[in-house]
C-alpha cells in the first residue's frame, strides 16, 4: 500500500449529499472490471455520455478539475452497500484524499485499508472550502485550487491562507504513514508474537500439541 504523508493536489468540490457506492461504481462493473481499470468507470452514469464520451457538464471532466487528487464531498459520502470497489474506483481516478462532513461507515474503513485518506471536517468548513474552489475555478490556475494535506501534522493548508486541523485514529494514521495494510501492520509485531508463542510453548505445552485421533 502506498504511503500517505504530505500530499498536494488540485481539490474539486463535489457538492452532492448521500453519494452511495452504486453511484461511485455500478455493481456490474465490480464483477467484470479488473481492479487496475476500476477508475475508468468511476461515476459512470454522470461522468460518461451514453456513447462513452466524457460528459462536459461533470465537474471532474472540466478544467481546472480534470487533474483532481483531493475530493471535497458533502454529507454521508460513500453510503449504501459495502463494496470495496468504490474505494478502488476513486483511487483509480488518482484521488488520494476525500474530505467530507461524514461518510458511510464501511466506506470510511475501506479507505484506510486501500491507501486513501478520508477526513471529516464540520459542515461549515466543507461549505467554505467548496465555495472557495468554485469561485477560484475561473482563474484556471491550479495553484489557486490546490490543497496540501499533511497527515504527519494532521493539517490542511489552503492557498487562501486558512488552515484546518483534523484528527485520524492513531492506528489508522500509522498504517497510512507507513503504507501498511492490516496484515502488514500485524507483521510489525512478529518478533513479539513469536516470543510469546515460544514462552507459551514452554509454560503450556499441552496447548501446542495435537492429540492423536482414534482410527
């Protein structure tokens, strides 16, 4: 899993509440599309026209938001079914951070297991950031709509000189900073696990032996 420490990218306002995982990636794509190609079908119904061309009205298809790496979403983002492919699809678009007032609980957890950072900020802060981005979009200047997300310091730095603080669960924060999925995080403790097993075998050998089964 790719590490997440300090990330600077164009941020796009996605002003839609209750965006469910089916809207992010359709169920039939989950069964037929390889993980590496999932981003091609993210937000398919609104991102693509019926003939497969890009919808010019979809915000992530428009300049200056085509190169978005940070999504500023609205309430209850990622609600609905528990499909992990929704996170794969968003990550496949090049987005590494989603900032919203609230998330679907399972989607929120899936983000951390796939190297995508979800950040919760108060509704009024999200609205203020979305408004600033929309107002600055006309300049077509990427620097004016880029944010820096610093997971080390847990801060968001904006070009309009208003910084925000956020909090991430310590264990999840370490996982992202070190690029470790749950298995990798567990393996960090392998020496302690092996030492415990060795001590346990000496104190309670009957736990580690398997009785012979009758024929």
